C-alpha cells in the first residue's frame, strides 16, 4: 500500500516541505484546492523531489475547462518527468455557481466528457491526431502548431494519470470508465466502499472493456491517534466536526443512509447554516466516529487500516494522523508499505 500525504503551507515553504516529506518516505505528495491554488506548489515540489508522485486531491474540474486542464497537466507531467497525477473532483453546486461563478448541470456526464476531451487534446499534442472533439458540454476543434506544446516534452512517458473523486454511484462509475484511479472521499466507510463504491467502479471499468486490475484506489483517511488519551480525544473532536461537516451535505446523505443515520443529515445541515460547528460535532456518536475513522494507538494504526482496507485500496492519504512527529509516524508508513 502506498502511503501519501497532503502538502501543507504556502508557496514560500512548498519546495522545502516537499523535499522533507520525500525523505520521510511518502510515496505521493498531494495538494487540495482549498485556500490556495493546487497546482503551483506541485511545480515547486517537482524541482526538489526525485521519486515521489505529485498530485492534486482534488482540483475542481468544473472551475476550469478541458483545454486549461490539458495545458496544466502537460506542463506538470513534463517538468516532473512523468510523476504528476491529475486528481479531479466535481465539488457541489453552490461552490461551482456561487464561488467560481461557473455553469452547473449533469455533473457525472459532464465530468465524463471533460476527461475524454482532455485526453483528446493530449492525443493531438502527443501524436498529431487532428483535434475534433464534439460533445454535449465541450467542443474542441481548433489546434494549430503555435498553440501546441513540444512533443519531446513527453519523451519517455505519456500523459499524466487522471484520478477522479466521487461519492455517488454515477460519478464513481464515470471514474471507473474514463479515469486511471479513484479518490475516495474521506466521508466514506468500509461498508459503503464495499457495497456501493466497488460495484460502481467495476461497472464503469466493464463499460470501457477493462477489469479492476491496475486501477488505483486511494482510500479513506480519517485516523485518530496520539501518544495518550488526552491527545487522542483532541484529535477525535476535530474528526467528529469534520465528519459532521461532510454529513451536512445533501449529496453525501447516501453514506449515512446505508448505516441508518440518514435522518441526521438535515439536522446537521441546519446547524451548519447557523454556523454551529461545535454542536454539529457533538452529534457524531462514538459508533459513527469508529465507523468513519480508524481509532487506534500509534502501534496499532497500520494493522487496523490493513484489516479494514488492505484488500481494497492501493494507497492511503491520512486526513489527520495525530500529534506525532515524523520519527513516531515512520513505523506506520513502513508497516503499510510492507503490507
């Protein structure tokens, strides 16, 4: 199992942080599109790392178009010498329409088309195939040598891997059909992964004439751990609030419904609109915490993750690893990598 981590901090520290994290043994370094652009830190990281994969988890696809994503993906893949993973997600309607002022509608079919269009653009740049992509949401039919990157940029490797995040069955099936890997949302459970996610991915793979062989699945990441009970409780409080935040989103209600907790979603949603974040976290029971998160002392974290997800996921990225320093966390990385 590959063990990844999120790159934190700003651009001033990105290069040094990336070098340090690679030295700590992480297989992949990821950025998220939250308070900062997700791509700039990876450009800096690519210059200071040598083997670690670099990816976005996630970049908001519908805030951009296939051409802009194709350009970014091409350049980062070239500069990192084949180590870039373009991780995309749809986000939810309020963010697309109110935060990014972009169009929303039919997210799963739109995402499918966006990835296919992007791949068509890469094919044009790499192989000289005439660009003639015509879809319901995107049309790309113009490409001249002046706007085409140098084909030698990709000497020795192909286009970047494309991973897609999802929760619902339709988006998950799209990931299986047109992506190279799947980014599980942190708001998932082992049962949801086995009963909903995996069948949807398999359906998508079958549509494209593929099996699940070689398909990357980056797994759930909530971990509560610490040196003592006090630290573990502090982390548990943070994770409860994060679970509650995700649980307030109507689009994620299906995860709660599977476990019989669906009625909690509108209550969490109402509290979120009132800004009552602490109260939301208080509604997450111990049973829910242990269902969504691995809760264990540091020496038992790796075994607990492998028992829960070892036969499903190929890589893991921890949302909160606890109040441990790099030396204390290294045995967990080593055990998971060996497992």
